[in-house]
C-alpha cells in the first residue's frame, strides 16, 4: 500500500500516538506518498460532476491537507481558491505545490470566513470529526458560503457487511477507540462514524438542501448501486 518514499511503520506509529494536529505535521512531508491521499481518479470524477453545476467564482477546500482538492477548485472556479487546514506541516506542503492559492490555518469547527465562497469541497476528512461535531462542521461551511452556494464532497458506499474491507475498517476503528481510551490526547480518525443518512440529516438541519450524484467513472457494485456518490448541498 505504501511506496518506498512513504512513511515507515515507526513513523506511522509515532503519528498515531500524537494528537491529530501534530500527527499530520509529522506525516506532511511524506503524506502524498501514502494511500491516504485522495486518488487522482476520485478527484477527476468529482471535477467532472461539478462542472455542470457551475459556474463558480470563489472556492474553498475544507481540511485541504497538502492540497489535492485545490486542483479540483482550480478546474471549476474562475476566481480565488482557498484551502483551510489546522496542520501547519500540511499547509506548508500545499504552499509548495499551490502558490496561487490562499492557505489559511484554522479549525474547521470555527472557520474564520465571511459568506464569500460559491463552492466548498472536502475530501477524506470527515473521519476526524466525531458524530456530535458534524453538525457544527456543516454549519461553519454553510456560514462561509454565499446564498446559493454549493458544498460538495464524495462519499464512498460502505463495504458489504462481512466482507474483508468491512472487517478491516471495523478493526481499524476498534483499534483507534482502544488507543483513545488509553492515551491522551486522542487521535480522532474513524472510518465508520460518517454515514450518508446522518450526513444528509445534519446538512438539512444546518440549512442546506441536498441531492446525490453518482460518480459513474468509479463504477457500480454488484447490486447496481454506485461505488461512490457526490453529496451536493445547496445554501438556499
């Protein structure tokens, strides 16, 4: 799963025993050489799905990390693009590859923006927010969008119960819960706490209207359902 340029097992262990912020500071230099980076295939599928929903002027990547999602914003937004993350290390890496973007260090649960964005996106970050924080996160994004603005993010279908991926994710989450019981500060990273039904509920509670767009380039499962959907939330 990891390239030779990626982190060693020891480096990953040190990261996991740190706080989320410090852990990503440590991982930042090698993050793009790990499978945790959002794949180009997924980024391309989201870009294709967003283009008919525009035009967009300004764009915001929430929890931008090293900036993979900024390329999506650059493709579909005519104006200024901004990334926000709370890891200084990740933002430093993003500045090296996206010098044209505005990069801001801030907590996604307390975004420092007026309602100035037409489009907000996020990729792979929701596992860092416990269920009780999801409503706050969505409310912060809502407050950062102009009226009529769009918040969009991909959400893969959960693996079938009993499948190998199902048990891998279950095992990972169980390990993280045990780690967080025994050690402080916690490292919040769960794969099974962000469910589509809950996300849609929280989005609507914070003032969004929602639709789902299948990301067809990523294919469909044996039962015919999409492997991944893009959640599209509009600020009325």
